[in-house]
């Protein structure tokens, strides 16, 4: 399933950024809330303590003047109340003061009538008339005076909301900016990839020069290298192919020229003998051209990259015997003795069809260049390191100069006039290469040509 | 007209030799360039037909060698390569003409005629002497208004003498020009041919110069 790294990267980075920002915001929100709770509670407690000491002192001072006590305290408390109103958060601070023994009771302006808590020191919550109060209850050491300082919860939650909002605003403004920046950055990071893709897309099948590795991230470098290696190999194959096609086409022109000339003679001449000779030449030429085309096709099938990986364990002796049987009629025409030394099976991991083509070409060559009543000997030997195959004839042999180029395509030996395609030994070489076999040309014991091919056992055949 | 053919392909070589014989050309055939120098040194050829794709030394190498020897005879190249580069290279190295395989035998003969004609300093395709007119392309000879039938050898001999009008040609030179290496020559063959030609075109056109040879003037 194809997917876009860029898209995945963007989705991951953007969602991670969003999640982490949100988490930070949530944590901050809860932190802020508990801090605010603590702060406000402390404030409540302090207010209660201040009130208690105030009330306590007044009561103590006026201890003997019981009548006035209530009024004085009341007056003082009004003062406190006024003072409290100066601060916006404290405006809503309410308090209740009561005395267990004296029936004295004072409620501040915002406070409800009924007591906001029972008579135990500490923080508590209560809902009265739909208002949620936070209450601190403080008793004097003698358990006579009860101070209740209360504050509506809405005060704190307003503040918490404000803080939460101040946290969310940068989140909503900052996040899109960060998203855009990340988007652009990813685009910039991915631009070399786009450049390479465009470079490759623009190419036609003939453009196989390497892709520039300049300004390419190291992560992509192996891909570029692999691609360039492939281009190189492809280029070589195409060049080879093109040269081969051109060579083949040119190679066909000579027999065609021969055919045409002979046909023109046959048509033009009055001499029946000359006509017969020309017609014979035409037939010969057609056979030769057919052979050339067959060899060309064989070579084309053996090209690297073509599906020629059909390797199996096969019996070389049997392949040799079969090929010799096929070549016997040809050898018989020239009264050539054709024989093989080995009758025992020799196992070899190879492409059996290719091996028989190799043998056929070598035998054809040997028979072609061996004079009448000559001999061609095939020698097989199974050694621990590999299998050696040699074919020796008592023909004219080849010169050292010729050894250099007989394997090249369309080369013909300098010394002989025999009509070959010039491809036989190229085919032999190609097949030997596919099997990692080594070919050696030397003078046979009877001064003819000896071709030695050694198939090493250790290496596996090339699978192209 | 005597030609040298250097071509390695058996059937094509055989065809060119046999085909050009129909046009009264005498062709010596070499399968590669190794004997080219000695062949040129011993025989005077009117033109060379040179295949480029030869075993051993290539046709182009032979061409360079030939021109270095100071031989100016016309060279017609036979090539399987048809790119402009190949043609230009051949012509630049001193070839006078080229033909791409496969070619037409008539065209080859025509081009050879033109090459040889130019080489002999003529522009007209016809050879003339008084009222005797020879057309090598049509292989015909006309005297006045009568067409004269000549055998291939007689035609070659008469053509040679007309080409070299005003020059005395020795018997040896004539033999060299109208017989290939492979052909056997009777010792009096040239005298017999001259006798037959005189019977057909009249006795006065070809003159005998004692101890030198024959001349038309």
C-alpha cells in the first residue's frame, strides 16, 4: 500500500504538537486551580483570624460594660466591612459572628441568615439559596466566639476560567502558526526528493546518465546510488544491443549482396552452365544466411538479462554423446573420425540446452576446418575442482594473432575461407561465461586447434 | 578493362567476377589485402573494387596503403556500413566512389565505366574514331549505320585500343588487359582477335607497328 512519508510526518508532528500543547495547558490549568484554591483558602483563614482577634479584643475591653459591648463590636465590624469592600475580590467576602453564651450575632451584608457551618474549626463547603459558598469556621480558644468567613465559589472559578482562557489563547493563535511552520519545513526537507522525482520523470528511455547526487540527504543517497548503478547497467545493455543490431544488420548485407548478384547473373546469362552455377550459389547463400540468423538468435537468447537461468544438475557425458550423434552425418561427409573418450556419467550443474549449443558450435567449427579423413577428439575429465572438456582437431589450427579476436562477434579467421557466421565462438564464449567456465585455445597434438573449457565446481553459475 | 576485386565473401566475389564478365570486364579476385601490393605492381588495372570489411587489414587500411604507393587508379568501395560517417571517411581516404551492399550489378558496371572514363580523361560515354562508334554501356559498336557484332574478348580489345587512341599497345599489355590470371592464353590469341576484328570493322582502323604492337590513330 503506497503512502506518503511527508503526509505521515506531518500528521505525526502536528498531532504530537497539538497533544503536547493541550496536555501542558490542562496541567497548567489544574495547577493554577489548586494554587488559587490554596491562596483563597489562606486568605479566608487569615480574614477569620483577623476578625476573631478584633472581636475578641473588643469583647475583652468591654467585659465590664456589658450593655455597650454589642454596639461597639457592631460599630467596629461595620468598619471592617467597609474596609473589605475596597477590594474587588473581597467585596464578596461575607462573615457571620456569633457568641455561644451571649446570643450575640452579626451577619455581614452579603451573608445569608442561617449559619453557614456547624461549630467546628475548619474549611467547608455549603450551598445556600443556589450560591456555592466556601466557608472557614474559627472558634476562639474558649469556644465562645464563632467566626465564619465565607466566599462564593464563583469568585475562584471566575479567576480559574480567566487563567484557563489566557492559556488557551496562545494555544489557538500559536498552534496554527507552528503548524504552518512545520508544514513549510517538511516541504523544504522533502524538496530534494521532489527534484529527483522530477529529474527521473522528465527522462525518456534513452536518457540513462546518472542522477545528480548533489544536495541529496544521506538517507536517499543509497537509493540514488542503486538507481545510478541500474542506469549504468541498463545503458551498457542498450548500447550492446544497439551495436549488436547494427552489426547484425550489416552482417546480413554481404550475403544479401551475394544473393542479389548471383540472381542477376542467373537472370542475365545465356550460358546454361553459368546459370546453374549461379543458382547453386543462391541456394548456398540462402543456407548460409539462414545459419547466420539462427546463430544471431542463439546469441540474442544468451544475452545477459535474458531469461537463461534454467540450471539443473545434468549429465555432461550424455550431452556430449547426443551432440556428437547429431554431428556424425556432417563428419561422415568429410570422412572425419569423431569420438569421445568418456562413457561414464559426469554430473554438472549447468544449463543443459546452452551446453549442447556450446558443444554443437565447437564440433561444427572443428569439422568445418578439419580436412577430409581427419579426426576430431572430444575429451572429458571429471576432477575434484571441476569438469574439463576439450575438443581437438587436426585442422590448420589458428595463429596467436587470431586467438585474440576469434571470440569477438563477426570475426573470421584470417587463414581460412570456410563460410561461417563469425558468431560460433562468440556463442561459445558467452555460454562459458554464464557458467564461469574458462576457455583456452592451444595447438592440438596433431597441430590442429584444441579448445579446452574448464567448468569449476565451486562457483555457482551466473544468474542474471 | 581489367579490374582488381578484393572481397572475402565467396559467393559475392564469385558473383561480381562472373557478373562483370558479362560486361566484358576482366576481374582478378583477392580474398584479402595481403597480395594487393604485388598484384598492383605486376598488373595494370583500370580500377579496384574494394570491400571494407575484410579479415586482417581492413579495406580502409588498404586504401591508405594504395594511395601511399602513389597509385591513382580509381577505387570503388563496397561497404555494408551505410552511415554518412563511413562514406565520408572512405571518400576522404581516397576512394572515388562507394556502393552499399546489396547493390545492383548494372549499377556497379555503370559506375565502373564512369570511373574509368573519367580516369582516362574523357567525359563522353562514347568512344569514337572516324565513323566507328563504341558505346561501352550498351556494349555496342556501330560503323556508319551498320551495327557490328563482336565477341566479349574482341570488344575488350577494341575498347582498349580506342581508349588508348594514338598510343601503341604491346601484345603483352593487351593480354594483361583482356585476360585474367586464371584464363589460359594461346600464344597467338591476340593476333587471332585482331584478325577477326579487322574482318568486321575493316582492315585500316587498327594498324600494326612491327615489333611494337597495335595502334588506332
